[in-house]
C-alpha cells in the first residue's frame, strides 16, 4: 500500500487510524445499549477500512460480526474480539504513523 500511495500513505494511515478509533467508540456505545443498527453501520465501516489497509484479522472479525448482526444476532463475544483486535491495529497504525513522521 505504501508503494501505491506514495507520499499520500501517511495521510491515508492517519485517516484510517481516526476512522477506526471513531468506529470502535461507536461499537462500544452500541454494545452498551444493544443498538444493533448502529453496530451494523460501525462494523461495516471497520470492515471496509480494514480491507483497504490489509488488516486481515480485523476484516474477518468484522465480516463475521456484520453477517450475524444482519441476521438479527448480536454476538457480544465476537464484538469484544473485534474491539480487541481493533485496539491492536490502532496501536500498530499509531506506531507506523510515528515512523512515517520521522
């Protein structure tokens, strides 16, 4: 991705980080009140962003969770797995942003 994006890579990475952080917060809020519709929207965005940057485990978790949500099921265990993986990806993205900024 870095090669394809060239000088735009740091900007893309920062946008990815900000969006993922925002969607993680939306997922947590939706979990607190069992808001399946808000969760579907947030998980869908996570899925798309994860796919764009090649975060394959995050993509797989989001895909599975979204499928269940669309079928009427809110799997809280899977949602927590997604949130945990999201935190790991956020940390990795932040570390990479720091490297790219130097």
